[in-house]
C-alpha cells in the first residue's frame, strides 16, 4: 500500500472540549418545548389532570418536530426472513408497529420509528403552560402594595438600646469578665492584705450593658386573593362539574405555581353559598336549585370581612351552567355589579356542554347588561375550550389600561 | 476495559494490510481515530462527518441515539467509516483487541468498496471532508448574518430536508442540460427518414414545446426549485444546493447498503481467518462475527443478506454443483474475478436481481408480507411458485426504491405558476399525513400552489397545497 495508515489516539481533553451537538440539542429542546405549548389545549382536554399528583408523568404528543418526507403508506409490502417454516397467511407483525423488514437500511422508506410523544411531569407541564400568563392588573394601584410580610427576628446584641431589651444575663457576664480582666491586670503586685478580706465594690459600667437587637423584616408585595365560586346545584351534571373543576384546577395550579402570597378562597353555591375547603371544592358534589346571587353575596361578605379592596387585589371567578332561577336574575346582576366594583377582575365562565345551550337558560344574556371593563365572560362548551378560556382570562396583554 | 495498547493496533493493522494487498483489495489510504462513546454518538448524529452544518434535527438524532444507548436498547456500532479519501474510520476505545482487529478488517472492506464501486464515482471522495466543512461554514455564516438569522435558515433547511431524497437516483447517468434537452426534443420531432416517402402520406410535423418548463420530467426537486423560483434570494438557493449535494453524497450508500455491508463482512472474515489468531481470540472472533451477520427472524439483516449472496456467488464460480453447471454452464472466470467484477458494476437492485438465486432464497426462508387489517401477513414464500414474487418485492424495497418517485411535470400548471408533480405509482400509496406535511414544505419553497398527482386506493387523485391549506381532488 502506498502510504501508512494514520492512527489518531484518543485524547480525553479533546473529547471533553468538543461537545459539537450542544447547540443543536438546545435548539431541539426549544422545539420540543414549543411543541408542548402548542398542544396544551389538547393535553388538557385529553388528560384528566385534575387532582393528579404533581410528579405524575404525562405523555405529550409532539407534532412540531417530526421530520416529514414523502414515504409509502401502509399498503407497501415488505420482505422478511423466516425461521425456516414461514408460510403464506402467517401473521408476522402489526401495522404501525416497527414491523418486520424495518432495518436501518431503508431510510425514508416509511414513517418508521420516530418518537411521537415525550414524557413530561405535570409540574413541568404546568410550568410551560403558565409561562406567559399572569394575574392581570396586579400592580395597577400602588396603594394596594402593602407589607406582605412583617417579621421581627433577633439578630445579635448591641451596646445601646431600649430598657426592655436589656439582656441581664449577658450584661452580668460582661461585668464578670471585666472584673476578672482587671484582677489579672492588677496581678503583677500582691493584693493589698488590708483590703483583701473587704469585698470590693465593682459596679456595672456603661460598657457592660448588652441589649438584644431586633431586626424588623418587611417585604413589600401586592396582596391578592382569588375567589373561586362554583355552582354545585343539581343542574350541574357530571360533565359540567368536570369542566368547571378542570378550569378551577388550572386556576389553582397556576396561582400556587406563580404566586407565593396569593390567598385562595373557595365558595360553593346552590341556593345557598358557603365557603368550603379546597378538598371539598374539588371533590364534593351537592344538589338543589340555583341562586347565583347567593354565591356573589357570599363572596362580597368574605371580601368585606377579610379582604378589603383598598388593601387587596381581588380576583373572582365564577363557573356555572347559567341555569339560574329567573326570580334571582335581577339580584344576581346587582351582586355581580357590586362584585365587579371591588374586584380587579371578575370572570364568569358559563359551562354549556355541546347543545345544552339551546334549551337551558343562560346568564350570558343577562350579564350582557353589565358594563364593567373588568368583567369578562366566556363560554365553555367542551373540554377543548378550557385552555383558551383560561388564557382569555389571564393573558398578559389582554387588559387595556383603563385608568 | 481495553486490553491493548495503541502499538498493538498499529502492528495488527500492518498485518491486516498485508492481507488486504494479498487478496487484491484496492483501498484509499486509511485513517483510524479512536474515540469514546460520546464521540461515537456525536459522529453518528452527524453521519460521521468531522464537520457538518448545524441543524436541530442532528440534536434530535443525538438525543435519540443517546437515549437508546443509555437504556441499553441499542449498542453502538463497532466502527463507523466514511467514504472519503483518505477514508476515515472511528474505533471505539472500549472495544476489545479482537473487536478492533475485526473492525479494522471490516473497514478495509468498506474502503475498497467505496473506491471501486461505480455508484461512488460521483461522490468525489478526495473532497468529501472539505466539501462538508465548506457547507458548514456557509450555513453558519447565514445563521450569524443579522439580516438572516437562525429562524429563517431553519425555515429553508426544514423544508429542504423534507425534500432532499427527491432527487435523481442513478447518479452515474448524466443529467442533460436544458440546451441538450432542447436539441434532443427538436431532433426527436424531425420526420424520420422514410425510404418509401413517395408512396406514404407525408408525416405530420409536431412542433416540440421547447418553451415548456421542465422539458422532461425532473426528479431533482430542490435543484428545480432553485433554478425556477425567481423569488428565492442567493442564500436560499445556496442552502438548497447544499442540502442537495449532501443528499447526493449519501445516495450511493443507500443504493449499495446490502452489497457494501456484505462485502465488508465477507472480507473481514477472510482476512481475520487468514491471520491465524491464537485460539482465545479466534473463538471471540467466531462469536462476534456471528453476531454481525446473523439472520434476524422476521426482519432483514443487510449484513446477513449481503454476506450470503457474496459467499454464494464465490462458491458458484469456484465449486459449482452439477445442477448449476447444467443450468448456467461452466463458470467462465474464477470466483475471485467474479466477485471483484460484481463489486464494481452492481448496486443493490441489480446485485439481487442477478445473484440472489432461488436456492439461496429458500435457504434463507425469505418471504414477503402485506398489511391485512391491522396485521402484517405473509403473502408469498420462497417456494417454486412464490420466489420470483418475493424477489421482485425485495428489489422494490432495497436501495432508493423505498423512496417514492416524484417528478416535476409542469412549473406553470394552469398558467398560474402552480407546480405540478406526478408520483409514479407502483402499487404503493403515499402515506397521506406525511404527503400533506411534505407538500406544505414544498409549497413553502416554491411560494405558490403545489399539486401532486398520485393514486390513492386505486383512484387517481390530486393532492393540492396552497395558501388555504391542503386538499384532495379526485381525478376522473
């Protein structure tokens, strides 16, 4: 042979330095993320994620990152090798699966092996979902920014302070130390025998005093409360409840993921309203007629008692099928007006599974008369609507500054 | 861990090369690079190229390979060798000495094949590394150009990748230039010389449509778009050229997968057996060799198929059975001459057509299968009635025959610059979802409506993609 073979030895330093695919991998991951975001509406519709553990792994289909080419479909034949007794009619595989004859050699032959889905934990998914959502108008009014947290912490000792914080034990210790030091100093000459038996007075000195130091920590943050109001009357059938709960579940996850200091209040109502726990809200059903006004009144009560609008950003969301008793409508409208006044945002989601809006009464017509800029309604007809309506309520750029 | 020193490899390489020369293999100079598994994964993701332009799909392929490797679904190949002059091969550092010996012998088989098989003549092996590097530099420059940027580059590359295999398959056939096509069309339109002109009716003259684009159906979709979409700017055209050049570099590999792997396996066996290994190494060799070339029931292992055909071909010209002499006549040349001739002038389709015999097919128990409902069902087996059909099916799926043949028929269909393409239907329908998405890429590059004529479940149909989206029209 004309020339010698060249051997290039392995050098670990080279291997460490050149991660050539890093950029392309990053770009690919961005694509995966984008693809997940595009498909969120479907994921929410398909996966019953309510009340699921946050570590749960969800399969998410990836549509954006498949590499398409012209390939043959399922009626394309293939050739395989038998074990010696293949016979016509024998079943050798499943369509769509990586059937026989799908060696690596036939690039571009068929759709082939591509991963169509990826595993994502619910936690990650929620994070991706809520990336560009926010409680709207949160920081609109500076007045509402108050001390979110006020805590006092002991932090060390000082020579000066107020009387009540004097630390007697430490002060006495200081005096003893000073006394010992002074004896040692004087130790060069023998103690005066006359004075030795006489207790010498050694008073406290200004330098001995030790005061506890307290630091007050305040964190300025806007206070917000979200009031979830759900209709739990008899007309809310399983499907409606499922839709409403999915909506509130998203809301709940969103708030607890993104805001640390937001309080959430759950109100369930039929003809009467009461405040319930999170557990009850998501898992218990009730029955009876519907007075929507009762839910709003309860919310107003709670706001008046605990969350004064001058101190709190108040958000109220209500989900109902709109099947209200006619006699209650004027009251409901009035209460909704009041609520819209004290809230930063008041959202009403009407749950009408497909078709039911033709024979059931709707509050949407009634709320049309309500002209508050911060009042919003959406119609949720099927699972796929949950995410868009959720986004409609909370999209960052949705609210125009009305001030 | 590795049970050898670099010097061992160099010594063994010298012995292997003596054998290579003795057997008459004709190779490019060889370079071996020793790498670890991360390096190997990296090379695999970028088709073995030391330098390659960036695109997210390579990141995807790396992640996929790595996931499969980490979960033990698939191991790594023992080697990877690229068709270049000098040929570059990567050896896995953690392999045992025997595996390195086997791998090096195998690599020389590929090397000889790259240098001598006719399909590789168009790949310009001496420029491979430089070409890929130049492509990488150009693509990076466009990506870094503030007026272009990665998003626009990706837009074109995504679309171009989707169409890259829609190009000419047999690159040994020269493509006529437009002028040559025009000349040929005019010549074809000339009346034929008719010795009985006086008694025949005068021939009608059909004026050739020399204005038509394309004059003859064109298979090079990317190049066609580059040449006939006037709205593309230079960097976009350049990207199309780059993707097309790369695809054409890899077409020969696709065309000769079975021959090439078979050839390398055939020679690594001959070479290693002639090295007179000590017993321990030899036993390991037998195990490893059989892992490589073993048949995989229900599937088709190209190593196995290729190896068996080469072996059978050699045997038939060295030691034919009486029946074979009766059927084919006595061999006119030696087995060695025959296989060297075949490695030069065949590709997978012709190789299988000529040299895969009925007996061999029966011995390997080849069958063809078809989807029936949700099952894949064996249709014909290699018995006296079915073997021809199985062979035909096999020929239809090897090499580039797994890619639908789609040609541009008209660049100005309906006089509104619609791109009209025709799929040469051979019984296999297109995968509709994939066709839709790929058409959308085609429309992105062409800029106007694209219509693809094909057959869906026996009905002539047109798949259309325009700014309003995808639609299917039935043709009468």
